[in-house]
């Protein structure tokens, strides 16, 4: 099983590689990273929002990054998986 720190590093690299030139700078929301159902759920948003937590700066279409702690597979979450990160269960 992958350690959280290693999975988080993978998520940061994945986000950096996925960033488009037309997007504002993005960063992982480390305060809200958590585990659920064998996945490390890694939310992210704009650097500006994460610094201010002002909802006016928040990007609204940021599906979290999901890292499978057993396999190391990494991807963006999907609409069908939304209950995984909307639920507070771990």
C-alpha cells in the first residue's frame, strides 16, 4: 500500500502536468486531502483561492485528483464518484 506522502507527491506532479496554459496557477488544497475507500482524495484550486479562501476567487470546475493507494493509479474524479468526496466518511 502506498504511503500518503508518496500519493500526495504523485497528485502534485499530476496536477502540474495537467495544467493548461490558459488556466490560473493551481495548487493542491493540502488542508482538505483525505482518504476514502482506498483512495487518497486530493482537492485543488487556484493559488489565489487557496491563499484567501474567498469564494469569489474559487474555481468551480475542479474535480479532485484520486490516487488509488493500492495500485498507484491516478486520475481526476468523475461526476459519478462525487459521493466519495462529498461524504465525510473515511
